[in-house]
C-alpha cells in the first residue's frame, strides 16, 4: 500500500509571478496536476498535497480532483518540516509513503514504479531517486557505498568544495517506510546553512536507504523559473513528437509544431509547419493539417485537410476541406465531404454531408442540410441584441451571394435565395425567394443631374 505526498507549499519566488508556482501551466495542465497524473497508475490509497503559500488558490484550482487531501504548512521551514505536517494525518499508518515535489512534472510512471518495486524488493527503510547530472548545481549531493546504500546527502549550500564535485544528485523523490520515517521526523534539527528542517536529514536516520538512478535525467528537472518551464516544455514536446513519428505520423518541420500530450493521431496524418494541436483532439488517418493551423478539443475524420485555420470544440467528418482562413468557433459539426472555405466563421452550427460554405460567410446557431450551397457572403443575423435565434436550411438549398438570413428563420429543401436578399420570412420547399428592391435604371441620368 502506498500513500502519496506532494510538496507544494513553497513560494516559487523565482517564477516572479502572482500565481503559485505549482499552478503554472505546462502544455495545458498545471505542474502539480502532472505530478498527480504520474502517480495515478500506482493506485495510491491516499493523496495528500502539502500547501502553504497561497494555499487557498492552490486548493481552489484542484477542488475538482476527487478525494485529494490538503495539508496546511502555514510557515515554510523546509522539506522536513513539510513532511512533519503529515504526522497527525497518517497516525497508525503502516505502509509506504511516496514523496514527490510539486514542481517536478516530467517524471514517468515507470520510474516511480521502479523506485517503489526496488524499495519493496530490498525491504529498504527508504529508497531515493537519484541522477547523474552534467550540471548538479543547486541540488543535494548523494554519497553511497559500493552497494548503492546512501551514506550521506549534503545540500549544495552545505557542501565542501570537494563534495560539490559529486554529480550524483537527490531528485527529491523518495519512497519511505512510513513507520520508520514517523519516528525520526520529530527529531529533525535545522542546523544547516538555510536554517531549515531538511527531509534529507531524515533520510539518513531511518535505516537502510538505497539510491535508484533515473534512466533519463531530464525526467527529474525541477521548475524554479520560467527558463526551466520552457525547457520542460521542450522536453515534453520532444517526447510527444517522437511518439507520434514512430507511430506513423509525418511532422514537417517538427520544431515549429506543438502537440499536447492529450492529442491522439492516426497513421498517415501529416502535420505541416506552424500547426498547434491542443486538448482532447483526435485526428484520423490520412488527414493533412496546416500549415498555420490551431486545432483544439476537436475530432477530425479521415482525409480531412485544414489549411491556415482555427478549429475549436468541433467535429469534422471525413473528406472535408477546411480553409484557408476558416474559423470553426465551437460546437460546430461538419458532415462528410464538405468544403468550408476562405474567411468563413461557423459557430454552434451543423452542416449536412457534402454541403459547401466556400467564401466569406458567418453562420451562427444554424442547422444546414445535405448538398447545400451557401453562396459567397451569406450571413445569418442570429442575434437581435437580446437573444440568439436559430436558422434552419433544408437539403439542396442554395443561397445567393450576399444573402442575409434574419433568424429565427427556416428555409425548406430545394430553396433558391436570390443574391443580395435580406430574408425575414420562412420559405417552403422548392421555392424561390427574392427579398430585395427591384432594380431601377434611369436613362440619361448624368445629363439631367447636371441641370440642377
Ligand atoms: C530539495 C532537496 C535537494 C534536492 C532537490 C531536488 C531538501 C533539503 N533538499 O532541494 O536535496 O536535490 O529538492 O529538486 O529537501 N517545500 C514545501 N515546504 C517547505 C519547503 C519546500 O512544501 O517548507 C516544497 C517546495 O514547494 C518544493 C519542494 O518542497 O516543491 C522542494 O523545496 P525546495 O526549497 O525547492 O528544495 P530544494 O532546495 O530544491
Ligand atoms: Ca526545488
């Protein structure tokens, strides 16, 4: 059995932000959410987040996560002091405690599983994740004997010049046998350079402590400032892109593309430069997205093309051509084989199969049938200044260029709307609607007007 504790009480001064550090976003999710996700597959029996600085804000941001517990550390006197706050909450608990920092968001679940398995297999009192860093500055240094048993952990600030040469560092991720730790915690002392209670001091007092090296040291990168946040984003992006390229997705100029780790892509999808895929987006086989597009929380069927467009919270069926310069603003469903073209904005609108909205249109709150042609510049006037109203357009209907459809309004099947009409009344099936002034031509006009 394992209980997880996440250290998230620190200020994060170096972020220079009004937002608590652990709430900063990394590819769509906050740092602490990512840490929580990494432990989820271990099925922890409890998850305790230690909060302090801007505790209310941190709690509010995570209140939707079920069964998360918050423990307050009202003054931050070090990592050991933070874990001391767990004592009343874990009284009588006899399993393991996994401790993670809220600002280490790139840890892989396999790494944590390996740490925990090693801990149990060797019946350690504590097992500690370590790494060999090219630049270990700022980290606590780990000193082990030849059996990988930890002898000493010395914080960077407390190191002698010789100790500082050691590149093996404490990642800040630990597995403890809680009973052993609970006995040591009350006796920690703050006799160090920072006058803090160090969790690392407890580590060396609990009994047998083993070090486990992380395979890829990038996983343990801690976020202390915006530069490290950007570095973490790069690492995350590299992971995501490698995964999709291996799975059969073509990325053209990968460095100019960003893909959230929540996105799903099928083989033979092609992502062109300057394209950004976000949230719960799914793109099916053979689709070609970009250049220059943003797709967010949307489902795109097979063989869809999207060119220089923005698609949000929408569903696009197979074989559609979207763009250039289309904005699907949300709650849009585009049927199979549609063309939605240049400078077209759709909002809360459904298009039937093989319908075209090819040029310069706005359709809002509109239901459109199949094989409809929405003429260039057709606009739905869906808002009367107070309420939004729906427009319904039947199958095979054609609107002329520059039509205005004043909602609420229904056009039946096979309706033709004359160009330039402002349509305010419903039209039955198989009808022609002309709603504009008749053209007047006055011959000899220039000569007459000159007489005034
Ligand atoms: C800590 C470790 C160091 C390790 C490094 C890895 C100690 C003494 N040192 O150092 O060996 O190499 O992490 O990143 O543990 N926090 C609280 N309450 C506090 C103090 C800190 O919740 O009173 C939280 C912070 O918000 C942060 C985490 O604990 O999430 C680590 O604290 P930080 O001060 O950043 O420790 P480091 O100096 O980085
Ligand atoms: Ca840190």
